[in-house]
C-alpha cells in the first residue's frame, strides 16, 4: 500500500535520508526503530508531505508523490495517510469534540450533524467519551494523544503514521496510548510507528525496521530482529536500548 | 517628600508675582515676548532668518512697539487655536495674529486699541455661475470654508443660518485649495489674505462687497493694564507719525478703512465691548457647555469605532500576506508597513484631504462626506500598520506544529490559517489591540486638522469663548476618561483571560 524507493532527503550539506526503500502492505504494522538522528521521523514526514525530498519515489496506493507536489495531490494523499505527532498538536482553541470534528468538517466537508456520531464513537473508542466538551489543556498528555489519534481516524484514512507517539509521556500514560494503537492493529489498520517502546514493537508489529544513518539497516519479523539481528548497528542499538 | 511641600505655595507666589506686573518684567528682562502662528502665513507673520523676529506686518509692528519700550521683541510660535492658552499660561506677554476684537475674549483678557481694520471677503471659483453675489447665499445649500472660531464663521452662522454650512479649516490657504479643487463652494476670509493670495489662486475671484467689519487687537492678561497702556501709546504714536501706514503700505494692505483707526469711537471699542458680567464659571460653565462637548465626544467615539475595525482587518491581511502570502507581495507589504509607521498621522491625513482632491475630481456626495471618509481611512491606514506588526508577532507565536497538524489532516493552507492559526493569534493579540484602540481613540484629535470638530478641538473653541479653560479642560478630560476607562478595564480583563487560557 505504501511503497518507498531510493528516497533521498538533504538538509543543505547534511544527508538525512540516503536511499531509503521500504514497502508496507495493507493491514501491516511496521515499527521503525533505531538510534536518534537516523532519519526515522523525517521518513514519516516525507510520506505525509510535510517535508520535501530530493530524489526517489513515494507511492501510496495509486498516488505517486513527486519531489515537488502540488497542493491538491498533497491533500488527497494526506486524507489517505493520517499522522500522529509526538507533541499531540491538538488545537487549543477548540473542544475535544471539535478537534475530532475538524477533519470531517473542513476536509470531508460534512456538516456537524453528519460528522458527530462517528466523532463521538471514535472518542469513546479511545476511552474519552466523557471528555467531549473539555479543552485540550484540561487533559493529561496521554488523554491528549488519544484525542489526537481519534482526530486522525476521523477522516477515515487507510493508514496512519505515528511519530514517536509516546516519547513525551510517562510510562503509565504511554501504556494507555499503546493499548489504543494495539487495538487499532487488531482492526487491521495499516500503520507505521516510529517508537522507542521495544516491548510494543515486538508485540504488535508485523515488521520491524531498523534505521540508522539515513538508511534501512535491516528489517524483518520482530522475532528475527530482536533475537537474531544480522547487523552490527542493530545489535549495538538493542543493547543500548536494553540498558537504558 | 512632605518636607518639600512648602515649595508649591512659594512657586505659586512667584508665578503670581510674575503675572502681576508684566510691564516691569518686560523692562527688566529687556524682551517683549509675543505669541502668534507663522502657519497663518503672509502677510501677517513671515519667517525670517531670525526665528525670534519674523517679518510680516505684525512682526514689524511688534518690533516697533518693543523698541518704544526700550526692549527687543521675541516671537513665540503657537497653534492659532491655542494662543489664548499660551497667553494665560504666562508663556508670552501678549498675543498678536489677526485676532479679532471680540466680547467673549474680553472676559478673561484685556486688549489694546485696534491696530488694523479688518473686513471679510468671500472668495469663490470665477467659473461658478451659481455664486456671483451675497444674495445667492440666501437660497440653496452652500458649503463655505472658514478658519475655526473666527469672525468669519460667526458672521456666516448669524446671517445665513439655514443655507450655509461652515467647515473649519486650520489655515486660510487650505480652505482656498479646497475651493479651487471644488471641495467647497467658497471661503470667507480676511480681506488681507484674499488680496495676498490672489495671484496664487488665479481661478478664484472676489464675490460681493467685503463684510463683517472687525478690528485686530493685541490681547494681554487682565492684570497687565500698564503694559496695555504703553502699547496703546505706541500704536497711537505710530498712527500719528505715519509709521503704521508705512508698514501697511509695504505689505500692500493699506486701504481707506485704516484711516478710521484714529477715530476716538474706534479706539474706544474695546472699552464699550467689555461684557458687564464676568460670565459663568465653575460648575455652571461646565453644565452650560456640556451638551456641545458631549456632541463632539460622539464624533470622537464614531471616528474610533468606525476606523479601528478597518485597521484590524487591514492589519491582519497585511500580516498574513507578509508571512504566508506569495513572495511578490512581501516586499510591497513590508514597504507599506514601514512607510505608514514612519510618517506622522497628521501628514497622512493632510495628503488624503488636501492632495487627493487636487488630483482627482469626485462626485458631490463624496465631497460632502470627504472629511469623514479621509479621517476614518487615515486612522484605519495609520493604525493598520501597527496592527499588522502586532498580528505578525501573534501569528509567529503559534507553534509550527499547529500548522503541520492541520495540514496533515488534509486541510488546505487557507483553511488552516482561517480555522486554526488566526483564531489562536487573535486571542494572543487582543490585549495589545485593545491598547491600540485606546491610543487611536485619543489620536482622533488629529482629525481637527481636516475640519472635523471632535472633542479636543471643541475644547479649544469653548475654552476661548468662555475664557474658562480650567473648567472646560476638566470637563473634557472627564469625558475622555469616561470613554477610555471602560476600554482599559476591558483590555485588562482580556489580558487576564488570555493568560489563563495560555494559548
């Protein structure tokens, strides 16, 4: 469903992505792990069109993303591929419900009445059915991130990109969020998750992909990556992750 | 602090002493200080190389009068409207600038004998066939420019109350400009000025006979009778030995009417004109003028509430254009902000009101409301530059993540700005914008330069007419406070509110 080939992204003289290729099937959950600065977040941001790239190709379904995309094709792409950020980025001037309604109303052009049932249903699904009229600043970080997930789901995307969804949360709140994501995986939503939560990657992902220095070092089923890594960089990273 | 309180009464005593005897003071100091307004221009006061001794017939008259007292004359520039205030404040000994002898001014001042006989001349466009004589003003609707609070204004209001609407200009030539540019039907001005500027305005001509005979006099504070007597003696001397006629001939303002200056009847006019009663004071003078002050306060409010929303809207659009607009817009918008911020409001209003009509003709409806349109547009444009900067800061304060989150949902840039970024920025800038509103509210006073009589201008007029500036200033200040204090409260509340929500 998402295919990336030979993606190159440079920031001035710094090469952030150096020929990344990857394919994500429909319903597949891919966890992307690896040392900081390896290009994990940048890869997700490129897929969603928040960053431009210099070379290579990204295809989502039949939509091909060029290195200089126009606004229209970007919007089409973003409707199909949602995104959840590390810092949640809820809209602070709107209620929780209005945050979730933003996509259906402004992107899908639905009326409030049309969109509300699904929005409420999604908020109940992430366990926040009681907080419809709360303001984002009244919520804990974990609750805010769950609203952000509901917001992304509300435009009925085919895939969601998670950019370190639990890195800004303490462990208890992180677990709330991870269980929501696990729940989505069981519903066969296509997902790419950049994460430092190794237990989660191991348990939920179909494929684990290790990125370092702007390349895919190796990828494979969780068992193989965690128990029998082929690459030196993977071994070093896993050792480090285990000790910290 | 308290130890030094005795200084105040002491200072007051000194001040009173200074005012008590200006003649001795002038002699001691060796200088006769006189106030006038150079902006009125030729031939009254004409700037020379020495700013303290300007030329012009009044400049030369004052030099001669000072010489007779054995002192130098020293000119002090002041807005014409505020000359009365300058005299009362003790900043000058006398004021001289084509100021007519008027009963109400004699309530709080004394005057010399007349030094010039002044008639008023109506000026209109030579090709305007509707207006060829005074009788034409009896019918129809006419807009006639005058200097505010002058004999010309009073004459028109008294003689043609139904058919003539007067417009108050800050200067003679500005009214003439507007007659030439068809913004006004005519202007009623000192015969002197009409003669002096004849060549500059070839399309204008004299209509009818001069009217409204009056006298120019020198005003002094009421305590300074001795100085007044000396000046009177000086004027009489100059009348007798022909020096006054020589000055007037030099400036081409001598005419037969001036021969009456020697008549005892004319010389005693100030004595006869002096009002028997001192006029009302205290709370009564305030109450008597409250209605007219309140009316002008409405003008101030209207100017503010009509211009500020425009300023905010233009400012927001400029800020959005600079931050998110196409690259070709950014440089012009930056220039707009810098030019508008870098030039005074007064100049901008002048350009709108006096320059534009000379460039483009406009329909009558527009002409009638032109001052208001210019005032509102001028204030809106001026403040839009400041609002643009405030909004720019507000927009930049919104985290990039907000834009990314909205875009990632599939929203367009326009939707993102309108629904996500701008609403948050508005909350941030509300206190600053409210503060600017209070500033704009007070800046409306500049609009008097383009014939709009708002509260500050009304203060000058009423203070001059009543001779009670203290009471009128107090009433005016209270009116301003009554209007701006609720705004301050609102600003403070909004500030607290936005801090609590910390968007």
